[in-house]
């Protein structure tokens, strides 16, 4: 009696897992490619080597101009900052942030591209860092 229950159960589980795996393809990073076309940054954080914020206030994110303006404290080590982006659901960031980033060349701001969940929309955001005046 058990085998009459186990064999159909295994077949059903196999069929369901196969169907679920083919609903959405996976990209080169192992992330699901979905139907979402939204593509924007919702929040931005900038951390120092001690992983504490170096911002003097909230970052100003302009999703139309695709810019992020952030002010940092005077004396911040601009060569070793860790940017953190909060993105819309299913979006991804390129290039990936895997280490501290050098923001010391203020004349040449850094850029990252946000890619939508369906991988069809790409928006490049420019991060402008301004250092607070000496107190």
C-alpha cells in the first residue's frame, strides 16, 4: 500500500519542482529574472572603515536626474568608503560592491547602474560626495 502512495507522490513532487524552476529564468548572478520593469534607488548609505555612517544628513536621491548627493563629515577618509544602495524589488546593481570604494577624486564622481528585475531597463546613477566645511 505504501508504494502506491509513495510513487505518485514522488512523481507529483518532481513535476511541481520542474514547473516552478522554469517559471522565471536565472541571470549570471544566480538571481531570478522577473517581470518587474521598475528601476530606481530608494535609499543610499555611506559607511567608513568602522562601518559607521559618515553622512552629515540624509542623502538626496533624484530618480529623474539619476543622481545621489551626499555630504560627509570633515576629515572622512574618502579613500575607504563603503556605499550601500537600497533598490526597488528585484533590481540589481552593476558593478557589484565587494570592497571599500575610493571617493577621493571629487571631480570624477562614481557611477553605478541599476538594472530592473526583467533586465530590460538600465539607469546609471552618479554619486556626488561633498565634504563638510572645517568646523
